[in-house]
């Protein structure tokens, strides 16, 4: 028995606050040292991290397996792209709309999901992911969606005459939005709602006996998860300045799921590692072998799972616990 | 003549079937407020099924259960805690990977009202609720001797400790009626004694009415004011412990089971 494991209770001390401040300073610092290509990559890390964060709430915390999270990413991306390309909205104004549309779709998907558990839910959400590119290509919608060609948007620029390039600004903007999302998610999970989510994941019948309404909780979690992932999609659309149906195929959903597991399914900070994995590992695999990048990617993934079976988030937590190991709790 | 207090719990002709199996064949009894009512009966006699009917997990086909003056028929499971019904589970249904602290706090869920938005923004109402729950939690950790394991994952603890966590999780919700399904299961003699003392200690301060399913006859007889005996989904006795112990049907049911168990032991030896 692993009685020496302790579970973090979400308390936030001075050390954590300092660590967080240092981390943010480094992230902001990147804006001034990285070239525009790397800034683009970092922006995508943030976008994917936010997308994975949505999945963390749904699958990691509440135990509802979603293999279709890419659909919400697509909805967020297209909401932003349609408003920017067709209606000349400024990029920042599209975010609340992308959030609302994604949340609405998540809410609606939540209803059938109530009747499905485990693997059936996984397959149903997967079906959603598979159908998204086709829906985006439908001719009847192509006035909005740009059909197979997709949509191209203008590059965002720094506001108020700030002395920043567009790349710098978009990175910092995304970082700010990302921080806000992480803060909201962290708040959500460390109190009453977060405990209810985990209780549902662990023991739904007991959770209900404690007063947790399963239906309401799951549907709202779907909506929030979709909203956050949709905002990740919106950030990526702003950075890429282009959306097309085939960027949102089912592989994206699987990739987000990989990011979730690699980061640690129920770790909020782990989502950031997940985002970095999604953005960097395919490139690294490609650098190692142009001939078989897929095999290298697979090997790296397997290596990760062997080294950190509970994801980066779980691994870091275990290390911290070992560092300040407390004596075994005495139990009778 | 003294007026009897209105019962807190009134089980009326409850029938529960699983396919062809009649798990409860029309069971009726009342439990008065602030009483401990033992519910005994051989394995498979329908005790857990009755608990699940009271807590809304099963929907009974016929009859009615009235609690605190209102019918529980059709009330959703997750409303039961709010009505004042807390429970533990025969096989322990903890949130295994959550800490003891978190497990117990989930028991206070129905006392809060803050939702997704309030929590995400960590509004003052959330802080107030968390503080209130934390105060109750600390008292329970002390009362049930769980402070030392408060941050351990519940699933990693020995079974008797897990049972105490379940009890704390039920108590933090301030139930009027507490359903305990075999709380002494897996406990040794000393631990059963401690449990009896604990039940005695908490019933007053927590203002509890307890429905206690237990095989440990000595425990049931010691702590209960009333005992209801079931066999094959039917009530065979209802009265004070002394009355029920003398009931020929109860003696027969229990002797029957003991004889059967002796045989099984002999066969497996
Ligand atoms: N979910 C269920 N599905 C089918 N049969 C059940 C179910 N729950 C209980 N039963 C049956 O109902 C009867 C009573 O079981 P139970 O209430 O668990 O007995 P006890 O708790 O007194 O040991 C048994 O015959 C059991 O097999
Ligand atoms: Mg039972």
C-alpha cells in the first residue's frame, strides 16, 4: 500500500506564489528574446495548453472521456475566423463569441453524453471529431466557412502604439488569456465544484448520495470544457491567421488527448506541458528522422509514459512529495 | 396516555423486485426521532436494498417511504442529502484517490450553493462556504481520529480507517437520519466496542436518528432502542432488542444461518 502518498489540497503558500511569479516572468521574458518563428511556436504552446486544459476538466477531473475535443477547438477557431475574415471583427472581440459558441455546443453534446459512460462516450465524441472536417466543408456553409479553402485573416497588431511587433503582441495577448483560463480552472477545481467533479469520477453513486447532481455537473463540465478548449482554438486561429477543415481532423483530437495524458490527466499545470508536447515533439521527431517521424514520435511517447506514468504533473507532484517527505502517517 | 412522537422515518409496504427476485415483499416499520433502530437479518434478506430504496438509488415498485413528514417516493437521489439523509455503504464507497480531507468535504456538498461561476471566480461566497466546511471538517477529523491521515489518499488506508472516513463524510453533512450499512464489518472486537462507544457519543450532539444494519448482534442489541428483523424481504420482528431476541422467527432465522455456516466451514476445512 502506498500510504505515504499525500494528496495536494490546493493550498497556495509563499513558495508557490514566488515560483509562479518567476515562471510568469520567464514566459513574458520570452517575448523579448525569441525570434518571430519561436514566438509563433510559443503562442501555439499556449493555445494547445488552453485546449488541453479544457480536456483536463472534462476527462481528468470529471472522468468523462472525450476523444472529440478537437471539435471544440475547431468551433472556437472557426468562430474567430468567420468573425475576423467575413465581418472584420478585431481579433480580441471574437474571443467571447468563440467562448460562448463553444460552450453552447459543449452544453448540447453534454445531453447525449449523460446516457453514455466510459468507452461509449469515448466513441461518441470520437465520431464528433471525425465528422467535423466534413461539416466544415459542406457547400451550403461555404459562404461562411470558406469551404475546402478555409479562411484567411489579417495579422493582429499591437494596440495603443505599443513598441511591439505583431508576433510579440499576439504571444503576450495569448499568454494573458491563457493565464486567465488557468486561473479560472484552478479556482474551479480547488473548491466545492472541483471536489464534486472528482467525486463523480471516482464514485458516482456516493457522490449523488452526498448531494451532487450528476446530470447538471456533467453538462456544465462539458460546457466549460468546450468553452476553454474553444478559446484555445480561437487563440490558435489568431496566431495562424488561417483556418481550413483539414487542420481539424480526428488526429487533432487524439493529439489533444495525448497532451492530456502526457501532462497528467488531473493536473492543471500539467496542461501546459501537454501543450508544449503537442507543439514541439512532432518537430523534434521530424528533426531526428525525416524518414520515420511517426515512429520517433511514438517512441518518445512510450518513453514518456514509462518515465512518468502519471504524466508530467503527476511526476512533479511525486518528486515534491519525496523532497519534503513526511513520516509515514500512523494508522490504526 | 403519552402521545407517541411522530416517526421521523416511516417505511410503508415497500415492495422491490429485481426481475423475478422479490428483494422486499412489503416491508413496514417506523423509526422515532433520535432513536437508533437496528436492522438485522440473514444475508440477502433485503437490508441493503431497503437502504437503497430510502436513499433513492432503487425505485421501489409499491409502497411509500415518508421521511420527516414528506414522501420520498420519486425524490431524486442527489436531493436526499439535502432532505437530511446521510449514509455509508456496505462495501465502502470512498473517492479512493482523493485525500481523506477532500472525501469528507464532499459530504458537505449539499450544504453549499456556490456554482461553477462563483467557484471559477472564487467569489466571497465560495470562501465563506469553504471556511465553514473546513471548521466542521477539523472537528470531525479530531472526533474520528483522522487528523494524522487527513492528507492521505482514502484508498490507501486500512479498511477500518476507511470506514471512519465514510462515517465522517456522512456526519459533516449534518444528517437527521443516518443510514449505516454494516459499519462494524471487518472490525475486530476492540474496534466494534469503540464503534459502539462512538455511536453513543455522537448521537446526542449530532441530533441523530440512526438506522443501523449490522451482523454483530451484540453491537445492535447494545446500542439500539428498536430492532427490526428481516428475512427474505419480509419483516419477521419489530420491537425492543429484548423482544426481538426472544422472537421464535428470529431465533429460527439466525440458527438456520449459523447451522448453514457451520456446514460451509466444515465443507471448506
Ligand atoms: N441490484 C440488484 N440486482 C439484482 N438483485 C439484487 C440487487 N440488489 C439486491 N438484489 C437481491 O436482493 C436480495 C436482497 O439483497 P440485499 O439487500 O443486498 O441483502 P442484505 O443487505 O440483507 O444482505 C438478494 O437476493 C439480492 O440478490
Ligand atoms: Mg447488505
